[in-house]
C-alpha cells in the first residue's frame, strides 16, 4: 500500500522548537522612579484575582502597565488582563499553507492551543488532573452524538504529514466531525518481554514515562500532556474518541483465546474504565476514558480476533460509569457511558483480515475502505457501477443478507442494534491509490450512495482528518470535510 495512504505509518517524534522565545515581559524599568498610584495597585490586584480564578496567575501581568515597545503584541487589547502563554512552533510549514489545493487550518484551531505545543510540559511521572475546558472551545452548538444517524463523519488522526500542522483540538471543535480514531496500537505478542502492546501516534506523544518504564511498559507512550486535554474537549463537545488496533504495518499476534482475552483486559485497563492496572501508566492519564476501539487488522490473519472483540464487548456491557460528555447540555447525563467497536475492512468481499464473522456480529460502525482497491474503490464510480454495487453488497451483508456468516449481533446498550455502514474515502490526493475524488465529483458519487435508500448507512469515514482539514478541494464553504458533511446530511432518516 501507499505509505502515505491508509494506513502506513509516518513516524516523527514531536520536537520542541528552541528558537521560539517566550513572550517578552512588560518593561517595568521605565516606571521604577514613579510613585505608585493606589488606583493602579487596586486595578493590579483585581486583575491578578481574576487570573487566579481562571488558573492563569503565572501568566498574568498588570493590564494597566504600559508594555515595552519591543513587544510586538503590545498593541493588541487584552481584556482579561493576562499575558497570552507562549507556545513553540509546530513546524516550518504550518503557517505557509497557501497552495490553491490547500487551505489554512480553520479558526477553531486558534481558540485554545493544543497542549502538544505548550512549552510547559509536566513531569512525565506526575499525575495529571483533567484541565478545565476553555469556554471558547466547549461550544454549546454541538448536538448530542446519535449512533443511528446516517450522516456521522469519522476521521482517523495521527499518521500523516499534516498531523504536525493540525492539532487534535481543531478536529474537536469542528462541527462536521462526530468520531475521531487515534492511530495506532501497532503490535502485540505474548513472546514479547513486555505484557503491554506497542503504541505509535506519530509526532504527538512523548516516550514512555518513568512510571510506565518501571511497570515494564516502555512500549506505551505518555500522551497525558499532549492529548488528554484535547480528548476531554472532544468528548465534552459530543464527539467519540477511539483508538485503533493494527494499521497497514500492524503486527498484533494472538496465539490463543486466552491471550486474546488477556489483551482485551489490558486495553480496557489502559484506555477504558478498567481499574486493574496502576493508573499512572495509562497513556492518556488517569482521568481520560476513551469511547471504544477500532479493528484495523490488515495482517490477513484474523485468528482469535473474534475472542478479543467479544471480550471487549463484554466489558462494554458490564460498564457501570455514567456518561458526562455525550452532549453540550449543562447537566451531565445519568445514563451509562456508551462504548463502541468499529472496524475498517477493505472493500473486496470477504475481507481476509476482518471477515463477516466479525463485521456482522461484533462491530457497531463498519468503515469500509473504498480506496487502495481498484476493483471496488471510489474512483470506479465514474467509469461503471463497481463502486456502487460494492456499497450495496456491503449494506446487504451487514443487514444479514447474502454473505453474512456471523452470529447474532451482540448489543451492548450503546443504541446500536445492527452494524452501520460507513463509506471510507481518502481525504487528499496523496492517499488511496488513485481513489481520491474531490469537489463536485465526490459530491455526485456520495449523492448516488444516498439515493440507494440503504437503511443501515452510518455516514462517511475519511483517511485522515488532518490532511482533510488542509485540503480545499472538497467543495462546500469550508473545504473537504464540510463539503462531505453537507452531502451526507441529505442521506435521509436513521435506520434501525
């Protein structure tokens, strides 16, 4: 497969930019010989008190004091009385996206900086409490997540060149996106010296923390500072955040059913609400609980994966936690937190890595890759019926029609009673083995899918979210993702 297409790994550890200086403090030497004005002292006290309430006191300065003329931001009004925090540069290309086929990241990305670029990184072995969500990013306009909607938009994230340009917070504050899948947990083997799986989230996280190393979990990552606050914002905005297992170069080896169940328990303890491990080794910190897992097995060997997924679903069913982030409502939901299993098979049927025994009975959302496979990929829609026929065949199979080999669908109380079909598309021209379509051409193909009246359509999956954000070739007022969302919102009512 194309190494930049779904789902090759682009591995670049995050580096801080040493050339990025912190913001220049106000020059107080110009006023050292001036007597203090009591009014100024009172104003300074009020400003500091306001900052203290907002947990920003270390970054505060007296808003009534004149700034040094060497500070380029001095002329910018700052109604809070607090100096903005400095952050390191993301990359040399993040501010130069000006090609006609691309566009800058949307303004949502600037509402609050993703903590992956914050130069103040807590000690890796410290316990990270959940950070307050800035009111400007916890938008109140996001509707609750509806698992039965035919117009949900899912995106993968972390493994493409644009990852360093587009922080997770940008996806979290996009009104077009409903599901975000972090990629990937890449490998696992019982013969390994560590009982834990290996993670790779591209440039986003730090190496294993001292606590993880001490627990023989050095193949995990420490993402507590880089991603945890953004994940909490995503969930508060009604979006589901999952983590994917596998990828194009993934190597998850399951030698037995017992080993599969053991891995399921480990995943539940690391990313779900399980409490069977020291919480200090959880990759996203002790306070973050993800919304599920994605099966992206591309090894052509599905041995014992059904046991892995079945055991994960049993954890979902026995979950006792309440959901507090399913909507933008001011009051937390008292319902049980829903968890989801998704999968990303190739469009040729049956998929050798994710067979019907899995997709028809254990998977809530099936993200079929209609790319990297010329016989049935998206681009064939302009030259014949192969793509559309494949979509209809997948819909029939998931509904229990021809080719379905799985048992009864295993419900977990998450609102899904049968698998939902997502049309997987590449989000930019560099992915998908020539399957990429943009603009009016993509719009026409997706409208054709909607015109089939398939009752189990769940929406569209895009590889990947970061590349799609900087891609201006997808139609609509805001770009690729907005164009896709606009089309699938016309796909009709929810199926059952």
